[in-house]
C-alpha cells in the first residue's frame, strides 16, 4: 500500500474531501474563541454553527462543557434522575462504590469536593444500571467514560445526560469479549494491513484481547484526561461513531514495526504492548491521529459502515441482524456500491471486479467490467490458475493506468451467490489473503444479487446509467430484459426473468477457460472507455 508521507509520528496527507486543519498560528488568538463564546451565550446554537467556528481547533476548557452538550444533543434536556429515589442498593453496590472511588482518585479533585463528586458518580452509574437493566460487573470499561465528563464539573443531571448519550451513540452493541464489533475490526485490519492481521492471527491475538477497553471507554481507560478530552473534542463534533474504528486502526499501524520486530514468543507481551499503546498519545498528537484516521476512512468502501450501522444507537434493526462476522473471510461490499463506485469520477474507492464463476456461467452473462478468473482452475489446473492470477494483477495495473472504467485498487471477488457453487471462489479468496494482498473484498450475494438489483432499479429505464453493465461473452451490450422469460414487454417487471436465468445457470460441466493471453488483451480493449463516458447525463 502506498503509505502517506510522514511529517510526524502520526501524520498523513489530507484525505479526499477532508477540510484542511487551520494552523493555530494563523488564527487570531482571541477572535474565534470570542465568536464561540458569544454564540454559546446567545443560546440556540447548533452543532453546525459550532463546527464552523471551531474548525477542528482544540476547544477552550471553559467552553468545552457547552460544546459537548450541543454535540451530544443534550443541551437544555431535563433531569432524568429527578423521579428516582436515590437508593444505592444494587447487589453489586459495594463493587460500584469501590470502582467509583478508584475513578475519583485518578482525577485532580480537591479533597473537600471528593465526597460530593463521588456521590454524583455513584448515583449516575447506579441509576444507569437500574434504568437500563444492566448488571454491573468487575472490569467494565464504560465507567471510565465518566472521567473526562467529571473533569468538566458538570451538575449531576448534565453528567448523566452526557454519559447516557455517549453510551447510546458511541459504544457499540456486543462490546464484550468475542463480540461482533471486534470481529468487524479484524476484517478492517485485514483489509488495510493484511500482513499485520496475519501476524496477529498466527499468535491467536484477537482484537477483543487488546481493544476491549479502547472501544468500551473511547480511550478514556488508558489516556490521561486532557488527551481523552482532545480526542473527544474532534470525535463528538464529527458525530460519526465509526471513526473510532479508524482511530483504533491507527493505533495498530503505528505499532506495526515494533510488533513485527519484537523477539518474543509470549502472547501476553504482545497483548500488553498493544493494549497500552494509547497511553503513549499526547494532546499534540490528536490532530495527526484524526487526519490519519480520515485518510484510511476515505480508502474504505462505504459498505463497511452501511452494512453495520445497527451496531450503534437504539435501532431495533440490530435485533434482526444475525450476521456471523467471526466466519467472514473478508469485508463484503454491496452490489449497488460496486456499480456506483466505478461510475464516479475523481478520488474515492473504485473496484476491480473479479468474476470467479465457471466459464459457462460467465459466458452466459457477466458484469461488463469484470475480469474472469475461473475458480475451478485452482484445483483442476494449478498451472493455468497461476498464469491467470498473474494476468489478473497485470490487467488491474493496466486498467488503472489507462483510466479504464474497470480500473480500481480494490479487488472485489464475485461468485454466483449460491453457497455450494462458491466454495472454489472462497478458496481463491483465501489464496489472495494468504499472499497479504490489501484491499480484498467480496460482492455480497454475488451475481445473483447483482441481477436482482438491476431488476429492482428497472435497469432498462431511461433515467439510470446501468443499462450497459451486463454483457455476454461476445462483448455485445445487453439490456437486462434480454435475459428474461415471459410476456412482459420489458421482461423484468416482477423479476421472474432473473430467477429463470439464475435457475438455468448450473455447474454441470466444467468448461475450460479461454486462453489467458487473449483474455487479458480482450479485457483491456473492452474496458478502456474513459470514466466520464459512463456518467449518466
């Protein structure tokens, strides 16, 4: 992967679409702070106004509480604890009290105020457990979320409202050992840093072993309060909980050289090194930390977020999401993103699609920009498979250089969408992952879902730009209706034509793939159309 040019221990070029940070020395020292103070004092200030004034600068400590309340949408909210009787009587109360005492001891609170602050903190934790039916247990990391909040000297009502808002919006569901958020993080690490991911896999070091307290406390567990507040200043203003994944990714990228050079067989030593890495951050590192995170975010398919939005918030959709990410080979990408990405111009994620279905199915109809790699060859003819892989990588390189609509850094493998037929494709996918190839993903649902998607958006309609995407082996462009059966004028009104085609596509015969050299030449010639010609008017 082309690494961003380093200017410090945590630095990167500006990611596409990311506003450049405002150098502090170029801003008049008091003007923007005065503007911010006046806007907050006037009342009715929204988050967008705050962002425009602050422009990613460090928030003044005396204004931080007001800004955070706006960012968390709790400004002016009532006292949630008003109707509570204040009883501190949970079965786990002794443990809660002890943990709250330990937390207070880590903060610079005057002795004469400690008793009152302790009561507020214990009340917040107890009320949260009671109202949310949460069983408190030893080692919970979310209690550390209160450290940067307590430092703001908030009244109890605001302390609880801010704490609850952070728990609800920024702490993912299943944030526990072997939980889904950590399986997803491993897939993200594999996507960008396959060598490091493979190294940790061989050591049996899963993300939950070192990142549980990172995610559970948004770094408050390990970082000093001033560093945590600097992180949250940017995090809460941006309002995107998925940024945390990329902040965690930078922690690993930054530790990569040390990890790979470590001469020890002790698993625990690696875990300890990783887990404590946020403690090395200083407030001055945070701007670069977020800049790097945005850079990697811009190099990640949008499906990473869209497919997993249910991890955050109070949506009931999460109850229906039974995807087992622990068994996923790699990140999955929606077919709609694949089609849209390769139509857009400029920077952004673009896919080089590799169709791994048998030649018979590929010849019947395929994505016009897809390179064919018959996955059956991996076992049937390893020599030809090796040549095909070499040709694939060369075709990818040439398509990027020529500005082809098929060009893209991101390798997206597409199967039929039927599990029994895609077993060989999964072996091919594993082959690329074992070679530590970055940016490897899979088309979710395969060609079957692609066809259904084109049917659903009425691909033959005049208002879309997808009508040329499916072609036969002859290279002629075909409308989706040409694949359909039935009497419908467009053949795709109810999607029956798609189902009919899918049923006809079987793997009864293993057709030998076309000559590798001819395939590459044909691929380059047929996909060298400039990007702009595919953008609908």
